[in-house]
C-alpha cells in the first residue's frame, strides 16, 4: 500500500489503433488489469486495431516479423529482417507467440473481451474506421458495446483520476 | 508487517493486509477480513476461497481465468462475489499471498 497521499486511479480509457498481437494484447491486459483492480475501463478500437474485435479477423492477428528490431529467435539469436519476409515465417512466429501466451493463461482475444466485460469494462469500435474498412456492427464480436465517434468516446472519458492511454 | 486481531486470534499480516501464514487461516478470520472490505461471505464465497487455498498449496499460478474455469463460478459471478477485486480480495480472504498475476 502506498504511503503517499496520491488519490487512486479511477478510470482508464484505452485506445488501440494497431492490429498486431503485441498491441492488441497490451490493450487487453491493461483493460482487464484495470477492472480486476476495481478501476473502470473503456476501450476504443480504431484503424487496424479493429481486427481485434472483428469476428473474421480476431483469431488471425499476427506479430510483425519485418521491421521489428526487437524480434529475436529463441535463445536470443539474431533474427535478420530478411528471414521475416519468407512466406510462412510470420505465421510461424505468431503461432509461437500465442502458444507462449496461452501457457501464461492469456486467453484468446474473444475470451479476453468477455473477461473484460464480465468485470464491467466496455468495448467500443471507431465509427470512422468502420466506415473506412466497410464494416458493420454485425461484423464485430458480441462484446462490443457500440460504434462511436471519437467525440462520443471522449464523452465517456470524463471524471477525476481518469487517464487516456494510446497503445 | 503487522499483527492484527481477527476472531480473537492474533494474526500476522503484511503491509497490504494479507496473511503471512496461510496455515493459521480459519473461516472466522476470513469472515472478519471480508467485513473490512464490506463483503459478507456466503457458502459460495467459501467455495472460491477453498479452491484458491488448494491451488496455492499446489503452487499454481492464480488468475481469474483459472477460477472462472474451476466450475464453482464464472468470471462474471466472481466479480459479483468480490466487487472491485475478484482476485485481490478473494486471495486476501483466503489467507494466501496476493497473486502476482495480471490476468
């Protein structure tokens, strides 16, 4: 317990604009971690982040094997970008990442969304990005509460001790 | 580290109020720990606490997902039993260390 006089965080509003495994899971872990601590959580998926809540795509998210300097082979060996370009490597690496995460009890994306809403968290999709990708509300996972403009989302981010996080 | 009295018993707790020695736990202590957070324990609560104690004894990593798959209660139900802290409160009342878990 903190000994300072800080007042505790009450709400986090998280915006996810990217659709890689690490961006999506960072968002989900932060949102779930918030509701587990009794902190309100609202999540806004936009641009490629929409993949995480689109029924067709949510099981297929991947990690980038090109242009990712922190990417290393098992054992810390270097992983030259050119290897990442070989067909199948991205899928293989992504499957490996997912299997490692499942070992740590991180659920698949759909189940993670359910865990967040079970704790009272709310999931939203960006209207502009939906229009851009020609998506309808029916294309989205059932746990998505609504399709909002960014202005509407900001409208839900009020109150003392609220933080907006962009992943 | 501090010593507190629960159910007429001296109990060693850490800075966050978690019991230091799980073997000293009793249902009466759990009831009083829960009262501090404004929660009245029911049989369903105790089922969860017993599950957590058994899992902790086996050295398993505790997550709300695991509790949700225990067959005792789903995750939504777990939030209803322990509002504002499904894992941090349940583990506290179960007399086990606070799980170092993000899930």
